[in-house]
C-alpha cells in the first residue's frame, strides 16, 4: 500500500545544536517525505498493446508494445516483461534499465530486438530477447497484464483466458489489443477482460516507441448511450480480477477500475477502515477463514462510490 507523505508535524523536533548524525537523519527524512513520486506516478496502469513474434523472412525481428491508460506510468526502471513458451516456461526476462521520458496518457513503450528496429525503422525503449514463437506463447508485463496466443496451455503471471489466434499468428502479422469497448478511440480499463481471444485481434504490425506522441483521442466524457460518467455522478467501481471463492492463497491479488479517469481508490478487508490503495492490490497475509474485500473510487471532487465493489471468499489450508 502507498503511504501518504508524513506531515511536518509528524517529524521529531530537534532542540539545541544539530550534530552531523542528526542533520543527516533530518535530511534523509525530508528526502523520503517530499522527494518521492506521487502514488499516481508509477508503472501499474499499463497494458500489453501489441505483439509481433517475427516472420519467416526475418524470424528475430520481434517486438512488444505496452501502452498507458493513465498518465504518469513512465516509472518503469527495473520492471520486466516476461516471455513464455507454449507450456508456460519462462523463456525471456526483459528489463527496462531506466524510466522512459514521456508519461502522457496513451503513451507507448516499445521493447524490440535489433532486427525489429532495423525492419521497422524505430528505436526501442528497451531490448527484447528474440524468443517469441508465432505458433504459440505468451508475454506478461510484470504480473499486471498478459496475452497468450496459439496453443498456449501453461500458466502466466496474470490470467490470459483463451489464447488469441488459435492456429498461431499468421506470417508477418501482429496481435493488437482492441480498444473498441468503452471509448473506441482511447485505451481504457474496459479494454482488458483477461481473455486474450476477446481482447486481441490480428493486424499488420505498426510499432510505436515512447518517442512518438500518442494518436488516440479521448471520447466525450458522456456521449448519448455511451455509458460514461461525466463527473456529475459519483464514480462506479468494478472488480476486474479476484481470487476463487475458496483459495489457499493468503495474499490474493485484486484488480479494479472505475468509470471515470483520474480517480483514487480505497480498499478494506472485513470491518477495517478504508485505506488508500491502487490496482493491482495484493493483500497482506490473511488469516484462514471467511473474508470480505471492498474497494471504492473517489473522484477529484471528493465524490465517493456509494456502493463499493465487494467480494466474499474463504482462505483455506492448502
């Protein structure tokens, strides 16, 4: 859970003359309290947007494109994209060595092999191991979002649902996430249902690195029949991922979204108080027995979802 910076009154008052150690402690406290990136500036609110596993003519020209659905998700240094074979074995771990410069909403990040950079005339934001197979496989951005294709039958870091392109990715083609749901010209949480076959389609490859400005355009906040929220009403919260009703996992992970952008989330278990959280949210070690998880969205005007998304489940001994 992200902790809010401490208020000035929370810091100890030093009386008399500061010694060198006390001064260093005070400076360190200030850096930790005021120098950290805000909770909204992270790497979580991002999906796999496009996958190109190469072609017969140039099999090692491969890339994976990620896309933000909220601004400030460019703090990716040290975070990884994993590749899997058809059985779910990890075949590649590709790490961002630094943050990317552009963090505007809808910005993309490109991991690519040198062969793909040459073929498509782009400069990648991070390297990619040439281990993708057009026949089958999967890729995952951390444990946040995954896509599987072909006859993938293993387990990835996050649910993949039914694989897309059951016969494999056609030669020279790519897989791209559809943004038809919700706003059809803008990537948003409604475009991810943890089901690769429903979320992705086969397209001609068109990689876009972080240096290229987004071309997506936002829909009106509320179009007739569009089901959006103009901000006049409280936000509505939806659970996107949850554990089974009976689980032996004592630290389950939940994913959730709202029908407004720019909201904050508050979570709680059982009868505890709501506390600030973000998606995905992994519980601290839970006791065995019944539990109830609730999450609600709060918009920038302070309006709170009056009907938090709720889920009851039981933690059992494995």
